[in-house]
C-alpha cells in the first residue's frame, strides 16, 4: 500500500486528458469532488472535456500542453496553482506506439516513443514533485501498460521498453515518495477502448495493429473508476484484466517455462 488520498477537495492535474483514459479519469475525479486541470495537445478536446466537467458545476480548467516540452508542463503547474492554490494529484498519461518487426524499427521510432512515453515522466517529476514533497502529501499516477509488466509486445518493442521503464520508475518512486507522504499508483491497463490508434506509427507492412493476449476489453470509464479507487485506497498497481496477475505469478515461479510457453504460442500462431 502507498499513501492514500481523499479526492474530495483535492486538485488534480492530468496530461493526455483530452480523450480516452485521461478524459475518463478527469471526469471521475471531478465527480468525486476534485478540482481538475485538463491538458492535451488538442485545444478542441481540452475545451470539450472542460465543458463536460463544468456543466454540472464541477471546477475545472484546461490548457494545451506538449509533454515533450518541459516549459509546457511548467505552464500547466503554474496555471493550476494560480487557479486552485495547490496541486494534490498528478497523472502522467500520454503514450504513443511504434509498431513493426523488431528488425525493421529505425532509431526515430525508439526516440519518439521514449521521449513521449518515458521522458515525459522525468519532466513531470522535475516540475511537480518539488511541490508535492514540500507539502508532504499528494499522489502521482503513471500510466504504464500490461505490456510494461509482461513482454508480449514483440511487435512494439519501443512501447514495451518505455512502459517497462515506467513500471520500474514508479516502483522506485513509491519507495522514495512514500517516506515523504506522497502516494504512487502505476496504471497498467490491457485492452481499453480509446483512440490510441491516433498515436500509432507503423513501420513495414507486416504489423498493422497491436498484438496482445485475448483479455477482456475495458472501457475508459472503467479504468477511470479503478484509478480513482486506487488513489483513494493508496493502491500501487492497477490492472484491468485478472489474467495479468496470473501471468505475473507464472513468470515469477518459473520464467523458463513461461518463456517456452510464449514461444510455443507464437509458433502455433504462425
């Protein structure tokens, strides 16, 4: 368990909140009494989400922000502080995919994916953690993936690498920040109904869509509720498919057998 936080009266800043999981989580946070700061690359999406949240009377503001630009995150922080006076929750939720056979992926695929997915968390840490640490309370949510827990994404290795890194970073942060009164949640969804396809770049002709185990598909709203529950319960890991827990146990108990089974499954699929 990490440090729990009551969302009622909290101020939450979310990146990638113009659609999908980020949007659903922002709406869920607002419904639980949080003031919400929505950010996204798309101005139109930011406007739509803010209007959706404020229509019933919930407090929210929105800004466009590029997570590859640290100054944009600083502007986001400053706007939140100016409007609401504090920040309690930070959700790092932006992600892109580069798909292709491992032997075909160029450096540009790796660089862009790591810059957007992983280095955005590093930038967020520099911008937001000093304030959370100074006040001795708060919560950080890093959106990773089931692909960050299990290596089944051979057709999207840069994504797998970035998400594994986010899981590791989140574990280390939980130990570091927990002693300072700040909780950490690592969100590792499997299939979720979102518009992530907009962030997919395909290299080569073999791979046309992400491959993943046949886990139950969750809605973004389901994930938003799970995320809010985790913050309020002080839970570190959030998954959207129970099969992930089973696979983690299998791998931990006998990784050689787990890898053999993965190879056999792929061999049978060819």
